[in-house]
């Protein structure tokens, strides 16, 4: 893994990750209205006036301080915003985690396949959501060949489906 992440777009066949910038505020706001999006992150974003702007300003400040790395996720074919992805509290040698209740994220990590390592109970306090347990996963160097093969196969199937 290259660290820190490059300060340029990360191009894929289906999506492009653009380093988060002011230009992304309104496109991301336009797709951020569902409270479910914020369930595992920060409920204040959807439940308080100015919540989105506070969240966005914090992400820009954290990116500038290099304490986290936020990206706008865009559909590669037409630049439509899909969401955002962030590397939070970066600890490159050993961190891949999600809220233990976030089944969608856990399923995505397991599908890589990343190895489920366990639950760190009462790991952190989340605004408005309370104390969270974190589910930890890992991919070590010995795992990478099968993970790469799986990702390559999944991308090929997604390309075929998109072109069907």
C-alpha cells in the first residue's frame, strides 16, 4: 500500500475516487438526504440543521491536516456522485474496521475476502448513536493473491453486467 494515499484521482473501470474538495459539496449534498446513509457514521449530519455542512467542513479540514483521507466517489462513466469514502484515523500497518452493527460494510469486507478478526467492544463513542463496538478485519500479504483474484473476477462480472 502506498502511504499516504496519492492526492489525485484513483481511477477504476466503474468508479473514480476524487480527493474530496469544495467542488464536491453540492453534488454530495444532493444524494445525502437519507438518514440511513449516516446511521453508522454521524447521525447529526441528517438530524441537525447545518449537519451536512459541518460534516463536510470537518472532512476538508481533516484532509488538509492529513489526519484522514476523504474521497468523493463518482460513477466513472458519467461523473455522477455515488457517495464518499474515507480512510479515517489512518494506521496503515493494521487497520480495517467498521461498526459491528453495519452488516453491509461487514459483508463487503468478508466478500474481499478479508479475515474477520473479532469485535473490539465499546471501542468508540459515536455522536447521537452512542457507544459502538467495532468489527475488525484483516488482509495480510499471504492473503493478497486470492483477494486480488477475487476482485478481478468480481470486476469482470460487473463489467459484463453493465454491458449486457
